[in-house]
């Protein structure tokens, strides 16, 4: 919005020329989201306490988690609000990619909010059913992707890391693939959100990585030099990714161990969907497997655990899934698990950025 209002005035005020630079607007989107989430954090936490929106801890979970019962949850509203405001302030609001990614982001936030509201406020034992939640996610992701293909002429060819000339065209099957990426990422982040700061740290790292991908894909010279698909206009998503990083850091201030607030599905579902949708639009879909490798491992640990439990009639691969609980039960202190997982996330992010050059 500021770009659309102020940049046209630069012939009269030369200083306003700075608004044309994506780097400038991405940095200030991050700072805006960080400031909003940091300063609004105490008020949001206070309101959640007043509403008695406290985290329920499963009895079968690690015993050390029982002391977290009652900690305010649904703190994802802080992240979602900060990201949305910062993006609308600093991005080009005439850019269709910005609006459609925001649609997918806010749609998943609404799904997570309803789920949390039913469980935390209405005090139902379960929120949305797994089937209802999944169907809603598919509907939102599918609508957003269909609009991208029809109105934004989204490239339906698949980009494969490390291979510059291998780009199979999936046609309309890309819609199914894209839904799989977005919904899969959404649920993977949701599964990872089990320890204080465990999910928001890697999400911020992945968002920073996709900020780079969006900037490169939207710059014709850099895309040509690095031999990655050029997507006109997609550079504006660097502003959105910057907002994700800033909001994540602001939220981490209150979510770091010992957490004062949890994000709940209100935060984890849209954050994962945001990463998935940006990955699809920037044509770095499969790179998300590397960038978000930590989330992939967390999700796979649950799938393997459940599958093996059923096939072996009660035996387990891990002491508990998702895998971060396995390490807790092995005796690792919670902060050690969190920081080591962050280190892995950073290593994977660096590896994914190297794919831009290794072709």
C-alpha cells in the first residue's frame, strides 16, 4: 500500500525512489511485522488468559509437559495479523501473487482458528474432525491454485533441484500436486509444533530462504544467470516472506522456552500453507523437501510410527512420535532438542540455497 501511494511521488521527492527496491520493502515488512508482534504480544496473551484459552496437554505425552497445561494458546492470531498488516503495507497491492498467497494463508488461518475455538473456547474434547479439517484445507488450497493457474498463468511445469533442463509439464495434474504440497506443508508444520519455539524457528528460517528464492525468480537477470524459472511479478512475495520472518521472530520472543504462549492450529496451519504456496508460485516446489526437511522428518516419523504400530500389532519404531518427543524421552532436555533442530533447519536452508548454483 505504501508502495502504491508513495512511489508514484518520487519525481517530486527523490527519497521516495527507495520504495521501488524489493530489498528495502522486504526488510521493512520484516521489521513492521516484528514490531507489531512484539508490542501486541503482551496484550494478546492477556486477552487469551482472560478468555481462559489454555493449552490442553495429553496424559500420554511426556511427563515434563504437564506443567505447560493452561498456557495460553491460539497465539497464531498474533502471527497472522502481523504478517497480513505488514504485507499489505509494504507489498504492491496490485500484484495478484500477493493476494492469492494471502488468500491461502488466511484461509488456513481461518480453519485453524475454528479448530482451536471449538476446542479451547467451546471446550469440546475435539475441534474439527480430521476429515473436515483436511477437506477445508484442500478446498482453500485448490481454489487458490486454480485461480493462480487461470488468472496468473502459473507455470505447470515442475522444477527439479540440481537439474536445469528437466522440467516435466504436469498440466492440470499440477493442481493436485500443488494441493499436496500446500496441505502437506501445512500439516507437517502443525505436527512439528510440539515444543516451545520448535516450529516457529525453522518456519522463519524457511521463510528467509524463500525470500531469496522469490527475489531471484522475480529478477529476470538473476533468474537467467542462475538458470531458474523466471516468474514475472513473483518478486513481491519476498515482501510477504519478510513479513513471515519478522512476525516469527516477534512471536518467538514469547514462545521461546519456557513459552508464555503457543500458536495453536491458528498459527501452524497457515504458516505451513504459506511456505507451500510460496514454494509453488516461485517454482521451487521440490526444494521445499530440502528447505523444510525438518518438517518432512517430523511428518514421516508420525506416518511410520502409526503404520508400523498397526502392522506389527502394537510395536513402535520410536518411543513417541513426532520424533522430537522421542529425543525427549531419551533424556534430552527440551531446550537441547529445540536448538539442535534449529541447527538442522539452518543447515538444510543453506543446502537448499546451494541448489540455485548446482545445476
